[in-house]
């Protein structure tokens, strides 16, 4: 008998109830410590606790009883250990899936050797996970402290003078955001070598001004949208190891200056998004709508069928029809159309196939964009419509993650940032901002200057610089494109 643990503690650790609970506890703490920006709302925390703790404990108890009743004691011990490893692998499916195939096979081999060759007791696994849970809890505590400190900084950063002007031109405002839609200048050159199938002409016929050389300030959806709605740079300074900015989703989902300013001026605010990617932490608009989809618990993107874009357009239009049309701000976001190239190496079809796939999805994106814009213009006599993408499509790379490796190829760098911008201005607009647009961080400064008929928002414009978060060979935040639209690649610390 193993005497390295006191007998009572060993007996307690051997219970399937304890082992299942510890597996669930470790899984909860692992996901929380690595994805705190996704699950720091109360409802998400309750969901995770219920899913992992109840599921793992129930499976362990049931499995232990079945094995004890049907298999000899030594065989039951081995079978239970394998069951526990299988349960752990299932609960940690998302991070394990990100490992290379050799690493996945190595984990499976370790489980088999642990169980069948070394024949170590199952409770050793429990003890190990308890230590790992303590480490995860410690990391999570540090992240929570940082998040609360950052929340105070965010509250103090908004200049009070921004709230003083009042909207005098009370037009309804629509921000339509197709994912990764590239600008007019870049789509026919560099690695793209395609057209946008007449979208420029279609928009101009409907009163839009198309701005040809626009680029994003940041190269991912969350970071880019945070700068849009905060109207300020953040330089990835609130960046977590998981790759997300603190409170990023909360900011985009309505807890931001743009939405607050509209609501202060009597606007109803609406978020219509294709998936719940932006609203994991709740929604802080007057009204939120997410197109019904099957959502994976472990992060796999839902498959987008060709008719989904049509269903999305119908869903948006029917939702808009139900609400008053006076004084409303509507953010219409489609996180998967046309969408960038594949994110990981394992998903990639290769550079040329990814380019052709993006080209085909442009045509689909045009279909839903045109349907939504037609409906807005049919029902709203003089709207302000902003059609603006979030970041580039990364065409030229084999997969998106390559963009975090430093490159001196200017076409690749521009491919990460190139975005489409077209604005349908109300009839009273005189064109005075047309030569000012360069990056999204300043877009709402010009929009609010027009709506308030003041220059209050223009006194402290942000730099029109695009930033990359580089991981290798020299990690850091780099200014990739400067205010003169030149590719520069300078570490921000050296600027």
C-alpha cells in the first residue's frame, strides 16, 4: 500500500466524486485564467461552473459505479484512470486542438503509459491537478486585479469636454461593418489582383462617397473596434496573453463613448451582429440582436453556407422594420463576411486557394450589404450610413497567424490593414471632411463634428498610424504604417 499520503486523505482522493470535481475545477480555472475577457460576467461564470463541475463530477461518479460493478478491482482502477484522462481531454478540447498533431499523440501516449505501464494510482492525477488548479487560480487573481485597475483608468480617460456639444442634425446613423472588406485602391494590386464586382459604382449611384486609401489602426476585430468606439489609440497596452484587450468586448458591445454620446442626445442604440462573438460579456446598447446560430462551446467557427448571407440580410431588415426610425444609431456587424483568410496553418488551403476563396466571398458580402443598404434607404429619408470594415483580409499570407512574424514586404503589411470605407452623407453635408479620412480611430470625430456642427472633437485628433503586435523574431508593438501612409516598421518604444 502506498504510504506517501495519509490514509484518510488517500481514501478521499480515490473517490470518483473528488476526482471528477477536481477535473472540473481545473478546467474552469484553466479557461477563466486564459480567457478572462470572455467570461468575467456573472452569467458566463455560472454557466462554466455548471457545465464543467456538474458534468465532470456526474460522469466520474457514474463511471466509477459502473466499473466497480462490472470489472475486477485492478481492472476497474485502470479503466477509471483512462476514463478520467478521456474526460480531461474532452473538457480541454479547445487548447488541445491548438497543439500540433505530434503533441496531441504525445499526450495520448502519456495517458496510456501512465495507466497501463506505470500503473500509478488515479489519485495521483487528482493531486497533480490540485496543484495546477492553485497555479491557475493565482494567475486568474492577478488578471482580475489588473482588470479592475484598468477599469478605473478607462473611466478617467474620457475628456469631459467631449460630452458638452449637442447633436443639432438629428439624422439616424448606421455603421455597417463587413469583416475584412478591402479598400478600393488595394483590391486591384499587390496580392489581391481582383475587383469588388462593381460595389464602388453601386454605392456612388446611391449617394455614397467612396474613400479609396483607408486602412485600420489595428489588425484584428477587437483591437480595431475598440479604437473606433473609444476614438483613441490603445496600442495593445491592455493586451492579455490570450491576445485580447481588457474589457474589449464590453467596450464594443456598447460600454463606450460613441454609444453613450448618442444615448445622451436622445438616440436609441442597436447592435445587430451575425454571431455572439462581440457579446459574450453582455450587451449595453438599447437593443441587441444576434442571428440564431449554432454556437460551439469550444470555439469552433460555425460553417457559413451561401444562403446564410441572405438570411442575415432578411434578419437585419426585419429587425430594423420593428423599431422607430427617428434618432437611432445602429451598428450592423457581420464577423464572417467576406471574412479574412484561414486563421491557422492547419486550416489553410494555401496562399492562392485562400485568395480565390476570399474573392468568391466578396460577391456574397456584396449581396447582403446591398440588401441592407437598400432597405435603410427605402425607409429612412436622409440617413448617415457608414460602410467600414474592421481590418484587412491578409491575402498574400498562407494564414492569419503569419502576420505576427515581422516582414518587410509592404504588400503583406498593407494586406493586414486595408479596409473599405464609404459614407452616405445627409444632404446638408458640404464635403469639408472628405480629404481628412485615413484611419478609423478618427472617423467618429468627423461624424460628431458634422452632427453637432462644432469643431470640439477635432482639437485632439489621434495619429493616423497602424500598429502591429509582433511576436517574432523581436516581440513588441510596431508602428507598421505612418501618418503619411508609408510602411515604416518601427518599434513603438523607439518612436
